[in-house]
C-alpha cells in the first residue's frame, strides 16, 4: 500500500533557494521507494493557483496575502486545510503530515485529532532556535518560543536535523516526553561544472576584482546572529593579504548601515560585499576557489551553507558552537568571539602548508560523504516514513 506524505511549510518546489525548499526538492527528486507518494504545498501570492506534478510529487499552490511576518502562519494553516480536504476526498488512510518549522504551535492542537481520525500522524521538523534570532521583535520572539512549545507538545514525532537540537528539545520540554529522531540535512560533493575560461566565471571575478584562491569567503543571511561584526572586525585587524568576499543580501538592510558605522569596513579595500549569487554552479565554483571559508552562524541546526562549504572548500574556519562542531568535527578550525582570537587564527591559516590544507579538505569531504550525503539522508527519511 502506498504511504501518502504531505509536506507543509516549504515555499515550494522546484527549489529556487532556501534550506527547506532544497531539502524537499532532493527528497522528491531522489525518491527510491515507490511505496511513497509525496504531496507538497507550495506558496504563492497569485489568486490563480496551479496544481502540477514535479518528479512524481503532487504539488499544490496555496494562495496567501503578502502581509509580512504573519503570512507564513496563514500559509501553514491553509496548507493543513488543503491536506485535510485531500485526505477526506480521496479516502486516504495512515499517512504522515510533515510540518517544516514551528510556526503554528498555538493552533496545531485543533488539527491533530482531525488527522488522527484518518490514521495520519503529524511530524514536525523543529528547525533551529527561531526565537533567538535578532531580526524578530520581543513580542514576535515570545510567540516563536510559545509556538515551539505547542509543536513539541502535540507532534507525534519530531525529526531533528541536528543532534544538538534533539538534545535541546529533550532538556527544554522534558514535561511533554517528546518523541524524537535525528535525520541530518544533506549536501553533495560534486564539483562545479564551470571551467576557468567560462564567461560567467571570468565576468564575476572581474566585476568584483577578486582573484582565485586569494580570498576568504562568507555565505549566509545578513543577520546579527551570524556574527558578521566579529568576522569583519577580526579580519580588518589582521594583516592577511587576501580579500574577504561576502555573499549575502544587504539591500535596504538596517544592520548593514549599523555595521558600517561601527566598523568602517568601507575603508578596508579587502572587505568586499558582492551581493547574492543564485546560480548554483557559479556559487559552487566560487566556494571551490576560495582560500578559506568563514562560518559565523550561532543559531540553528545543521546549516546548509556549512555543509556546502565542507563539501567543496578545503579550509573552513567555524564559530565554536555545538551545531558547527557536530558537523565539522576534526575537519575544520574553530574560533571564539574573544577579541584577537579569530585575527590570530586567520594569520596562522595563511601560513599552513598545501599538504595541511589538503588534509583538512579531505577530512571535510569525508564528513559530508559519511554523514550528510543526500542519498543517505533520503534513504533515512524513506526508512523512517515506512517504519523500516
């Protein structure tokens, strides 16, 4: 009998960007077991909604008003209503509703009995600590924390993509006796298809005045909890004769202005904000040809940009926090926020021999192959869905 899996909470597939979107795309595209049928909710702001097939998955656009932060909550609730209608209409039994992120905690208890009536379990991926993110106001952060508690209390299973998140769920919500399992996020170690003489490669390096292997790289959302201030300050204090290339979205960003005022990074010609790169192959090429990667994320589970770095960049300098250490293990170097620590590490890293850097690169690739390859992740999910 085919097991119906409804996935709620990603923006949709095919993935344009974003961790959850990439995950759903990989799960569907790499499907091995034909005893699974995926039904994926996709977000749209258009009144007209599309219903389509993507690599065997049924995709349904859910139309929502474009109204700031609350739109994601409305989207999740409308997507659950769609799933419930489909289950009733097609007389489905014994499937799974898999909700990505903890946005609808105050409402979820209304839905659980409705799904249980048809033998459907409700699973939740709790993501990272959304309530710790600085971009949210205090009342919003309070909502996130309450919402997380509601999801943990009511879910049949919590699928954590990080062992540290799993530990946190147990210690913080012991009173709910949460049922959890660990399945990581994925990455691949396939090099970029682009060659040195490809026009888009030549144009990008020329436009930003960057030379291959002569830059450290940062890729990630431009938010305070990703420790941009520490990384930029320490880089500016160092005597490293390389650039710091920062791939991120800074358009109309208040944080960007504040950081400029605090650090005066615009006076250091090595600091280069180059905008976003949505071309996956070009981004891979830029990662491949970086001297080193700097990772400052302090909130969240297994971070996609960290996995992509370990898969393809040999030298990785990671902020020393449980999530990052769990993924990087002995394949990376670690830094703290102590003033001068990262500066010294940067200066030491440029004196490493080619052999030392190659060894770190090999270890990093093995971390991804052993624990985080997409084929392993998809296999883990299919076995868990089918209770193998």
